[in-house]
């Protein structure tokens, strides 16, 4: 099959969350299965800088683009081209400095118009400039839903686009891309309003769900949760309407990147046969962060975006109890940034517990693997979690996850076998489960080691997931 990926983020070029990891790894796994895959993303300001400074071996695309938009207008654009790291999968970057070449990926008042242009330009680049007609357009989250809406409406008037099938992946239903009806004039398409859209408004997440050939999410449980009133973000009725075409495929991990035997960030590499050497990473991280070097005390970690979705409203009281030795002595490390009140909460707590707690209010790609490899437990008390990569990486690096039973967390962590799971979203349920994990760490060392090893040996690799996506594409084509 010929498969076009359109995404606002692709690792390692631009990343704000798990979307980037999927868009950077799944195309390579599909390519390894023999499919012709191309990827298109925006050229943000730092991508333009990557080109200028010779990073990633980017080159200029040999053709200028004149992207057809609405009302007979067109917008000029350029492109860079390269390949996904460690592969021969082509990736193209739509370069339009005024709209896309900005310092941040998201957060602008005209984001809907920026990504509408990007979506239309991505189609124009591959079909018109490259003369390459994909069998499947795989679009990710609301930012690329304009491509799906255009293909299902205006695109049907052009034979080059008429037979292209579409797959729309929902990575996070909470972000829906709401804008005004004028966006359709900008895109040059005519359509009707959806029940989920207010008068004069457009919801691109709803448009992706409505117009796509197939819709999927990043875990089976999340696919069921978003069809409920509580989990559907106002789109549950539309999702139930499309229910026969909605599925969930669990995310994978790029084992070329997340590999404890080869990860250059680790103080001590280890494998299944040398798992006992993992403890050196704990000692090294304690040294690096200025924590007491204590191997007999659990080091508990959280690496996250500081956002309400991540269950951080439960964390204050739980960390307070933890740092006051209510369930036994422990050390705690947080890496992440986000909403100010969460940053402030953790920073203040760290000042009270300088002998056992460290808070790093930024995201450092080099430090994250060292925390995964050093920690004994990894916390993810999420209110909702479409899939989650943190728990997958934690298990892959020998850290035992303590998670809430939602979305991909409940699909990947088995209570008492590969981690510890609680159900109710409240402080007492979270604390009881963390205390249970602490008790196991201190009093059941053989069971604890078995849980670690069970998690470490789980197969969350992308080749397995890629085969499921191939089946989904074939279903769309059928």
C-alpha cells in the first residue's frame, strides 16, 4: 500500500506528546513490512533552523508549491525534505514562514487556519508536486482533520483524490480544534453543519470523525471510553453513530530508541541477562541530583506534562504522605513542566523535603531515560489517558508503574503482575495502591523482582502494532 502520514508533530523533529512518537515510529514499522510510506509535517521555526545549520541532512524540495485555497485563491509555500532517522522513509516539511514558521507548535489564535493550510498543502505536495497518489491518508488529531474534510467534499471533484481512503487517529479527544465557519471558505469546500457544532462554528475533531473512512484511537479501552457521555467530550453521540468504524490500537515503543542495552543516556546499560546492573543507574542518579545514595529506599518518579489530565490534583496529598514516611521511607523525583499552580505546588514541597525530593521543572530528553532506569516506581494517576507512553517506557526500563485504570493504562498494566492499579479517581484509592506497592517493595522482594521482570519482558514494539494498522488500512480500502 501507499500510505501518507500527516501530523503536526513527528519525533524527533517536533514533539509535545505521544503523537510525535507514533508519527515518528509507526511509518518506519510499516516501511519494514514493505509498504510505501511518506510523512508530511509543518516546518516550524526550529525546523527552518535545522535546515540552516545542517541538522538531520535536510534539503530543499525542488519544486515551489502554489497551494490552491478557497475563492480561487492560492498561497505560495516551499518545503524541505529528508528521511526519518535510521530509515529510508521520506519526510517532507511544509514551509510557509508566516503561518507555520513560528517558535511554538501550538498556542496561536489562528491555529485552525494554520493547520487548515498545512493540511491542504500536504495533499497538494504529494499528489500534485510529487505525482504520488496514496491509497490511504492517515491523519492524526484535529490539526490534520481539514485534510480529511477536504478529501470527502471538494476533493471528490478531482479524479486524483477521489479514490483515496482515510484513517483518522484520535490521540487526545480533549483538544478539538474549534473555529468559525469562514474556515470552509478558506479551504474552498462546501458542506453542512454537524449537530456537534454551534451555529457558525466548526469543530475539526468532529469533522475528522464524521468524514473519515475509518476512525481509531490509541488504545482499545479509550475507544470505548470516548463513546460514553463522561469520556466523549461532547462527541460521544457522533462516535457511537460511527461506532462500527471506530477501533482502538495500542501504541507501541520504538525499541531502537528505548533500549536499556544501548541507550547512551544511561550511566549503566543493562539487559535481561545483566538486569542486576540496573541498580548502578539509581546510585548515579542520586549522585547527579544530590540525593542521599540509598539503595534500600525506593526511588519514586513521575515524568509528565503538568496538566490536569494527568491526575495531578491527587498528587499533593499523596506526595505529602509519601515524603512524611507514612508508608515507609522513600525518595521522589519529578521531571516536567506545565501549568503554574502545579509547578508551584511541587516546587514548594521540594523545599520542605530537600533531603529526599527533587523537582526539575522542564523536560530534558537526556535526563528522562536516566530517571526511568533509576526509579523503582513510576506514577501515572491520570484522570484519563488515551494510551500513555510513560508506563510503557517505565516497564521497559525496569520501573514498576502505579497507575489508574483508565484508557491505555488499564490495557497495558496488570495489577500485581506488571504493576499496581487503582480504579476510583480519588486520593484514598491512589494512596492505598501506592502504599500497597511500598509494602511489596519492602516486604516481598521476590515478588517485587518478578513484577519488575514481567514488565521488562512485555512486547510493546511497533512491528506488532504495525500489523494491526495494516489490517485497519485494508478494512478502509475494502
